[in-house]
């Protein structure tokens, strides 16, 4: 993923200390159950007598049943996950369709796992994840959010991982919330609705994940080729609103 510069500048000796084995204890840690137990969710829920089904939950601005909360979150835009301040993966909005291919795959048996167990120990996956958590835990340079797009060579698909620091009412770090979504459909809808289009910025030097020196870094398409493609699509669009 494409990291912002301030995140790249963090010292490895600092963020690598993040405890991805979750050996500590959060305010709400359910003790006495192996965190990496595939049945952690059911065992932990029974131990704390968790609300479920048609039980009501009083929220800060509403009253809903557990079922209503689940149904609503399953229909939320994007893939959502929550990791507590002890680096334990506690929740994700499970898709209604079990066969749906997730952008950041999670499975029910992972709920309760440590961050070390959730992330594959290959390449630099775990160090990079530690960097994000460390940055949000410590609010490095005042940042409480990390946006990381995933370059994939397709300019009609822009997958964004958006990590946000979660705080309690006193401003203490209590976890990290992740939102994953292909944001291109929103951009496409905006262009179609407003009659506007996207064009290359010749002055873009930073943050341009897909473009370098006038050539698409994945496909090698030149500006001329892209210009011809754009003109053809504009001609074919009956509404007059470009898909770009």
C-alpha cells in the first residue's frame, strides 16, 4: 500500500515494539480464553453474558436491538473492522453473502485473534501493520487517521484502506477502526451526476499513486494513448458525463 510520507519517516525501532501477540490487557479484555481460539466469539460472549438477538442496546444517540445493529452494519458502505488497544481483533461487518469476495478478507473464526495471528507473517506485512497501529496509538504529529491506497494498475479501481484512531470520552486511545472500499464508484457517480470529468494533473508530483512521468506505472500507457481513450469514451457517453 502507498504510505503517506510522515508514516514512512517513522523509526522502525519505535513501531516494531507494538505487541501483536496481545499479551497485555485492555479495559474490556475477556480473560481466561485463548485469543486465537476459533470459537473465541461464542466462548467470550457466554462468559460476559453478552446481549444478542432481540436484546436492546442503549447507544449514545439511539436504542436498537443487536439484530438491528447487525443488519445495519452489514449494509454499511465498505468493509469495517475494529481492533482494540491491546491489538486484539474484535469485530468486522460480516457480509450477508458468505461467497462475497472481500477486499480485505476476514472470517468469523478470526474474531478474537491477536493482530499477529490475523496478519500473515510474510514480507513486511506485520511491520507495516505495526507502523500504522503505533502511529495512531501515539497520535504521531497529531495524526489520528492513516489513508493508504492500494495501487493495482486499474485506474477504474481505487481500493482505499482508511485507518482511524478510536478514543474514549477522555481522549484515550482505545483501538483502531479500519474502513476498506473501492472508492472509484463514488467518483464515477459524482462525475456522472455533475457532468464533470477527471483529467490528468501535469503538475502532480506527490500522492499520484498511478502516474509517474506521464506514463501509467502499471500498464505503460502514454498520455497520448490515454487522451485518445478519453475522447472515445466521451463520444460514446450519451449523457455527456464522462466516466472519468
